[in-house]
C-alpha cells in the first residue's frame, strides 16, 4: 500500500519536476550553444570568442557559494529569485538587439546569465532532494535527465533555427517569453519548501562542506586523480570551442544548417551516446570502458582534423559532427563514472560537485586560449594541437587507482 501511495505522489509531482529540470537546462544551453552561435554569426574575433569560455567558470566554481543557498532563505526562494532574474536578463537581451552595438551588451548579459544559471542549478538540485523521498528520487532520475536534454535540444534546434529563419530579434524575444513563462508557472506550481527540515540542518552546512572538501583531498593518489579529471577532456574541449566558427566561417555552414547538424542531429547523438556509454561501462567494467572510450574521444578530434584538411561537403560535415557529439557523450559517461568511483559514500553530492567543477575548469581554461591558438597557427595545426592535448589524459590513465572498482 505504501509503495502505491509513493507512486501516486510521484506522478502528482511530475509537472514541476519536468519544468524545473527543463528550466535548468534551458539557460545553460542559451548561455552556451545559443550564445556561441550568436557570437560567430555576429563576426566576433576568434580571440574574443575563445575568451567567452570564461562563462564556464560559473559552473566550475559554483560549489564555492552553494552553502549560501542552504543557509539563507529557502531553496524555493532562491529558485524563483534566479528564474525572475534570468527572465529579466532574457528580456534585456531581446532589447539589446535594437541597439547600435548589440554584441557588446550580449557579452555582458550572457555572462550574467551564466552566473545566475549556475546558482539556479544549485537551488533546483537542492529543492528536488528536499521535496522528494528516496523512492521518488529514483522514480524521477531518468525523467529529469530527459527534461534537461529536451531543453538543450529545444535551444539548439528550435531557437537557433528561429534565428536562422527570422533573425536574432525574434529568437531572443522567444527566449525571453519562454523563460518568463517558466518563472510565472513555478510561482504557482512549486510546492512549499519544508522549512522546518531546512532550519534544523542549516547550522551544520558550512562545517559539513569543509569536512566533505577535506575528506576528498585525503584520498590515496588524489593529486593524480585531480590531474586526470582536469586534463582528460581538454583536447575535446579545445576542438569543440572552435568547431562552430570553423564550420560556419571556413566551411560555409549557415545558422539554419547548424540548427539541424548541431541542434537536432548532434543532440540526438548526445542522448544516444549517454545511453550506450552507460550500457558499455556496465558490461565491460570501468577500467576497460574508460580506456576504450578515451580512444573513441581522441578519434573524434582526428575526424575534425580530416575536415580541416579535406574540407568536404555538408553531408560529411554532418557525419563527423554527429560522431563527435556521440564520442563526447560516450567519453563523458566514462569520466562521470570514474568521478563517482572517487566519491566517498558519506559525501557523494559534495565530492561530485567538486570533481565535476574541476572537469569543467580544465575545459574552460584551454577553451579560453583556443581562439588565440587557432588564429596563430590555423585550423589544421590547431586540430593537431587538440589531438595532442588528448595525450596527457591517456598517459595518466596508466597510473589511476581502480582497486575499489575491481574489488567490487
């Protein structure tokens, strides 16, 4: 009987679970893929375009201010506050397209959006854990991931497609309309926070965070593990940052074609890669799976090098980009599984936040430099450097600890 009640309550929570995780993925993709497409289409220099990777620091370092969300007010308050501010930023972004220099306003507004979006993520994840019991959380684990991926697909395919067909003004107006609609819906649809539970745990939040951080650093071979997390995907991240300007400026791919190639085909391949990666790791084990998928990731960078050398037509471009997004998703699953392997049971959430932040930090640093490197040496040599940047991660894998995983 209790199991039936849990299932009925879980179904009742479906609307807000779906919309909150759609709302989590939406601004992330707007400040990422949509912003990148806009900057390339508006003629931003490669050097400045590379520096927009600074936005990623918001997600890399969000664990530093995560305790603030726990200590002050409720998570529902922070969730709605961030969505209200994100709506305002989207509205300002739409208005900026009517100015003489919209790109300068966009650089600042997308940066603010990244910071708000990262804080919004913290509030949503905390609210989800607070409102649902463990049975309900398991019930919704795939559902919320689907909502997040659908938001990314919507931005990259629909909104980018709108920009290609009707221009950036209409695209940003649609973006503001959607974000504001989500905010208004959540004002009425979100359940009230369990404040009594929150207040009882706030006092220990900072102490627990410090303990969690120190316990992560006390692991065996932690320097090696942290180095691996930082460098494993830097070659792929370098290549991905310059992929859009390379495809649009060098190979002549239009915004509408990018919506199809990157937004639709790419995102579908990303979802398929996440599913196949999980199945593959479960079948062959973490150690062997990590090695295989690391080489798949490196081969994807090599495929982009071949695009730069031979400059084929759109069908080969679409094929290579599809394979790249598939490979990135596959290797990402392998890396996340190793990250989870390094997390201690009592501090899984905190350790995961620290490790995932370091993964994004490594990618953000090399992406910032990618524009300068591409201008200096050209795209062919740039992709060779990106391929070489895959080597440190492969070398470090020889020395990684896998003992716990092998014992289990």
